[in-house]
């Protein structure tokens, strides 16, 4: 019952957040034009990768350790992991901000033709605020506050960004890629302070008088594979846009960004189930309850697949019209790329929350292997296909990498842990009971 309530709440929250994010993309695509929107999208991808060291792996570690500490009532360890992650992210963030200003003069891509290089420092600061927000959200979800843990990043930030974009447009101010990035930063500031207030009110009273137990070496060594895993995963999800920018044109980047935004609707169900089941998987593995973990993983797969399949059908029959109607006629030719990525996301939904299954059971090394392999495949295929096929080449490369890491992690979970991350286990179990 608790899982069902969390899933329904997360579903409603993600619907609102997704709608606000989609409206932001539509406004930006129409107000900036294909070239300026391409510049903005390229910069977002670039600064996301630049900001990786400030958070990569840390939210996952924090969520897992918070959920474990709550399960065994180790309040000193909970206070310690919060203090350690906060200081680590703040320090790394400061280093990244300094480095971004140092490399500002080296930003000489076509996308900076108006000499608007301030967009990179603005984007880096915004990304670091999001990184801190992800850490705080992980703490809230680890405590069991699944909805509160998502509110700042999923609702406050996109809604604030949408409001600010609409306000600036209505007063007649021209919106450029730099203005858009500045408004995005302001929205991230709103979300950050709101999230900090939520965590302050949600923290357990028991930790107030506890002396923090900080396991410096253990957490540092645990965070390393998680950081590499998250870093490679993030790099893999943005490499198509970066390589399209390097091997293609600004206009292609703009169209492909719209395609990726549309395909993001497909992973909605998987994201919802991941957020809800991750802390429960951590608790199950902390108490060595493998059968409970199997049940949770299979239900997560079923939920994500049920949400994903209808979106594929909508995109198959109406995707081209939707791209033209929502974003503009110049985006219609992205339909094929949209279908390619969407099909791969349906496959991902079928395999379920395989990454959460691995990371919450301290088997992140297998995720690292899967993501590294997928990244290499993505890089090779992008290099081969983008010059000839453009955005369709980038889409094929992304789809191949998604299928590869999902299939690998499913096999590892099945062989090493005797856990099937798909909903096939539910069907087989149902047939066994009938028999």
C-alpha cells in the first residue's frame, strides 16, 4: 500500500514536472530559433559533463546509506554521511567553478559566435546547484520522503523557469541563449533553497544530539565506482549531442534536442518506478531479504513497461505531426530519430530498474562495466554514423548503447543474484500458483 501511494504521488508529480519542462522546451525552441536553441542545448550538455565531479555517484551513495542507517537506526552514521557528502560536493563545486572561469577564453565553438561566453559560467553554477539539490533529494528519499525529495527539482525548478521565461517574454525582452541560461540559474536558486527548507524540517530528531560517524575511507572508496558509473552514464546520455555538434550543424543539434526531449516522455514510467523502489531495494538488501527485492524489481518493470508502450504507439502514428505542431515545422524531420530512441526506451523499460538493483545491493562494479561498454559503442557508432546519417545516426548509436547496458545488467542480476529485473518473474510466478 505504501509503495502504491508513493508511485501514484510520484506519477502525479512527474506529470506536472514533465508538462512544465515540455512547455519550457517548446518556448525555448520557438523563441530562440533552431540555431540559438542548438547553442543553448549544446551548452547544457557541456556544463552537465563539466559539473560531473561535483556529484557523480554521491546522491546514490547518500540514498543507500541513509536508507540503511534508518533501517538499523544508526543515527550517527546518517548524520555523518550527510556531513561528508555536503562538504565533498561543496568543495568539488568550488574547484569546478574556478576551472570553468579559467577555460572561458577557450570556448571558441561556432555556438559562441556572438561572443556570449558568459553562458558557460552561468551554466556551470546552475548545474552545481542542481547537483546540491540532487544530494538533498537523495537524503529525503532515503528517509522515506519520496515525494518531498522530488519536489524541488521536478516541480519548483521547471515551474519557476517557465514562469520567468513567460514573464520576460511578456515584458518584451529579447530572449537569447545567455538570457535563457540566466533564467535557468535563477530557477535553480529557488529550488535549492526550498529543498534545503524541506530537509531541515524532515530530518529525524534523533540525529540532533548524535556525534557524526564519518567513515572517510570507506565512503570515499565506495563513491569512486559510483562516481565513475554515474559519470559514464551521464556522459553517455550527452555524447550524442556533443558529437552531433562537432560532426554536424547547429540546426541538427536543435532538432535532435527536441527529439531527445520527446523521447524523455518514454522513460517516464521507468523514472517513476526507480525513484520509488530504490530506497526499498536498499532496505531489502540491508536485511538480506532477496525475495522481497525480487518482487519489488519485477513490479517496477511492469509499471515502467505499461507506461512506456502506449507512448511508442502515439509517436509511431502521430509523432511527426506532434513535432511540427508543438515545436514548429522545421522540427518535423526528427520523427525517425524519435522512433529509434523510443523503441530502445521500451526495451529499457522491459528490463526494469536494473541499475537500482545493482547499486542498492552494492554491486555497482557491474554497472560500471556495462556503462563503459555502452559508452565505447556509442562513441564508435556516433563517429561512424553521424557524418552520413545525421540525427538518425546519433539516434541509432544511442539506441544501441541503451540496449547493450540493459541486457548486460539483466544477465548479471539473473546469474549472480538470482533476481530477474523484468516482470517475466511475475508472470511465471502466477502460472506456478495456478498450476
